[in-house]
C-alpha cells in the first residue's frame, strides 16, 4: 500500500448513503512466473505494474491529483502510459465505436441453440475458460472466449452437498476461493443421453 485517503460520497466511490470513509491505495505488480506457468509469462513482463498495463492499452485513464494530494509512487509512469495510449488512439481513446461482443449464454438458451455449438466444442479436447460463477461445490458457469459462449460445467464423477445440505456452504466457499474468476484449462469427454444435456455433465478440469 502507498497511501490512505478520506473519501466522501461526493467523490463517487462510496455506496449510496455512506458517509466519509478512509480508503487505502497501492500498486499491484505481476509476479514472476513459476515453472510451467505460461499465463503470467504471456500476459506481460514479470514485475510489470498492472495499472500501467491497463492504461497503456487504452482501457483506463489516470486520476488527476492536485499538487498537495498524495499519489502513487508510479504516477509519472502512469501519465506517460496514458500519453502513449492517447497518441496511439487505443481503445477508449479511439474515435471508433467499440466492437460489440456477443456472448451466447447456453445455460439459459434453448436446446436447439446449444446443439449449434456442439460440433465446434466436440472438435476441441482441451480449451481455455474463465470461471464466471460457482453454482455449487462441483457445478460452475464457465465462459469460453474462443467460442464466445458460457456453459454450465460439472466435475466428472463428483457430487458435492446440495443447497441446504451439511457442508454445502463450505464446498461453495472453497471453490470460490480457489477458482472464482480464474483462468482454467478444461478437457472434456462426451457424456449425455441426448444433446440437451451435453452442456451439463461433460467437462473435467485438468
């Protein structure tokens, strides 16, 4: 952490009806990748400032501070990254409209729509995904960027206590700590009596 500041509701960062509060501010850096950790290595140079990465890619802007206000120790680097993003007209600094991102939520879609995704998913034995939500200790909602779709996922051969059963909350809490909003690699085998069940019981985490 680098500094603390009292924030009032007028600053727009507190919940509705909340009074003044003190917030801590700091910088976050990418760790050095461990052996076999290609995700960190591919993201950026180990040790890179995440805020600077976001700003340099035109996905955020720098909060301006008055001369007497405390600020990040890396404030000048953030301003330089923003200047580069503006010069390169990246993302929010571009005059072009952002491309619309269409994601098919197959957890609520019809069986016919889910069936349309079946051939492309069957051709892939291993795929990258993001855990969007933990439904229970063994069931999750996954977003698959490559296919622009979200699916329901269950561990193969595993059952955890359901809602209201003993240890169900503990199982959910464990999965939320371990994989919620994390990148995962998934392998799958076809397991369904009919196509409408394809997206509920077919995937296994590596």
